[in-house]
């Protein structure tokens, strides 16, 4: 999901040619209809979503919802080359001034049908997932360093990316699971060997929010392997420290397995 910028006009047209659909965020108001007004519409209702502030705490945000099916004009300089598109504009703006973060202000454009408030909320919920999608690709790029691959055939590259996607998913899943189900059993996400190694490597989670023996307790240990300090005021572990901790734990586990197998090469 991207900002609606001039070079992406061709992308919107291409999706229609391919029989696909799009949901994008507009960075500015666009001229609509006869060119005398912009895409702003009247409020159609409220929708509440969960938002994490700068300290990692979850809060509720009340969004005023506006939506309307209109003809969206291209930028003035390109109107002689591109026709108007019949699209739905969804505007979600947060009511009030939240503490610890900027207010939400989303202007979404889609060619999908929006017949009522429930359809508009569905599209807003889709867009609200963009953060997780962005973090998944960040792990894939920065953690797995997928772009550094030197493989020269499509088949080998596809196989490597399949493995990287699984690794990226696990890191993201562990990070999110730690926040949504902290009191779950650690066996939900970690093997018995990983749990035993974490007990040997890290004496305690050293975080007042973690109950011993819970999933959050062991994921905090894992994050500490990746450099997480686990101070009382620290937010929950992020993807970076989870990735580093999991990478280090994997190396240690491999070393333990080699050591248990006896001398190598003799």
C-alpha cells in the first residue's frame, strides 16, 4: 500500500488492465468530479481501532469515517493524457488529540465497491495491517539480507526466498505473539530444546511485566540474547532484538547438537 503519487497513476491503470484491485493511501487531496472540489466528504460514522503509542502501550483511537464514490481526476499537468477514474474515497481521521503519538489521518482510495459503513470499515482494517506488512519486509530485507544474495538462477533465488519468508514470518509472529498472548505457554512458539537453552543462558527475564514460565518470560530471555535490556520502562521487545536473539540461539543450538554428537571429523 503506497502513497498516491504521480508515478503511480500508471500502476492504478495497470491493475484495472490486469483485472486486479487496489487500496492506496492518498498523500494530498485530488480534484474530483468537475474539478471544482476535492475528495473530502461528510462524516458517515465512527470506528474504533487499537493503536500502539511511542512507548509500546496499546490505546483506542476513534476514527471519523467518510466515504464517497467519485470520479478522481489526475494531476492538472497530466489531464490531457489520463482520464478520470471512478473510485471510492475513504477518509478516516482521529477524533481528538492523542497523547504520545500523532493523530491518525488516512485518505484511502480504492476501486473496490464500498456500499456502506461496514464495507468502509473493512477497507480501513485492511490498511491498518500495513504496519505488519512493512515490518515483515523489513525483516526480510535487513534481517535476512535478502538483497545481498548472490544466487544467479531464478529457481535458486525462489528457494532461498521461500526459506527467508518462513524466517521473517516467525520473527514477526514471535514479536506480535509476545504482545497479544504474553501469558500463554512458551511451547506455543518455542521447542523444548530452545526453552532449555534459554534457561541455561539467561537466569531470568529481568522484567517486572513477565510472569515466570510464561511465553513473555521466555521471549524476553530470547530478546535479551539480541541486546534487549529489559528495563522496567522499556517497551515490549521489537523485531530487531527478537531477530538477533533467535539468530544467536540458533547458532548455540547447532553448536550444542554438534557437541552432543561427539568429535567431528575423527
